[in-house]
């Protein structure tokens, strides 16, 4: 993690920093048990951050064939750490532990990743994070991979090579990353033949978009998470 913003995550690696931070977060939402929640959630909060870091570190040094799974679970843990700052009881029910997204298990012939989409479910981590971290209720039923990828600044060089212009983002970057990684992880799990051929033959346009996206994540995801947490901290003062 070379981005200076990510040093904020390192700062929050100890309970002597995390407990006061969480206490202020919970005081702001008028939690009657703010002090108790801050004490009990501090180690959980740190654990989620460290798991996120460890998954991303493992992903960066592992073969492409399993990277999407590790990046997806890494981002999942990061989002859970963020949710603990706004919801001291998270997770209150099993419903919020689901992915919150779904996709077709079997892809049609001549499948193209950029043309694929994922469907938003009423319950689960994705809609819960959208509401509680970004105050957004997603009013569309599905999300296109191209719509998620094209607004990302680090994807602009690849799209420029194809003569395609960027357009405004429809989602916060962390949510877009989550949706993209969810779909990629499902391909790894359930479309092994397609994934293997794409990786080995490299005869599909999807390959360069997917690889460029994955290679940009090790520094980008922690920086986005750190920026969100830092914004929380600043707003408390």
C-alpha cells in the first residue's frame, strides 16, 4: 500500500486508537451503549481490517485464476469494518450476511464479461453497505459490468485504446468494485472452463480489461477504504 491515505488503516491497528474512534462514531448516532459497543467492537474492527489486508496481499501474489476470490473476500472484510463504525450491532440478522447480489450460474454461448450484469437483491451486504455507508438506495435492478468499469480512472487507458470515452459513475467506487469482484468470483467458481480458456488462450477482449482491473486493486482498495474511514474521523471533529 503505497498511497499515503492508507496509513490511516495502519493507525487503526491498535485498540488505543480504535476505541476512541468508535466511541465518537457511536456517540454521534446516539447509541445508549456507545462506550460498551466501542470496547467490544474495537478488536473486531481491527480484525476485519487485517483480514482485508491479508486477503489483498495474498491475492497480489497468487495466480490470476484465484485472484478474484481473494480480492472479493478482502473487500468484503473491509466493508464490514466500515459498517461497524455506523452500526454497532452489525450484523444484527443473518440476512445482511448474504452477498446482496446474484448472477446467472450458467453463461450463454459467446459470453462476454463486459456485457454481463449482476442483479441487486433486497437483502445482503451490497444493499446494506449502499444504504449505511453511502446513504444510497439503488433504484435499478441490475448493474452492467461496463457501467461499473468505465468510470474508474485507472481503467481509462484501456478504454481509450478502444476509442471509448468514460462517463459519470453511477455508484461509489467501493460499491462498483464489490459488484465487479462478485461477478468475477462467480466466474472463477462456476465457469471454470470459460475462465481457463480466457486466461490461457488470451483470445478474448475481456482478458485485458479483467487483468488491468485486478492488477490495479492492491493499492486502490485500501486507499478507498482508508479515505472513507478518514472522512468519518474528520466529520467527528
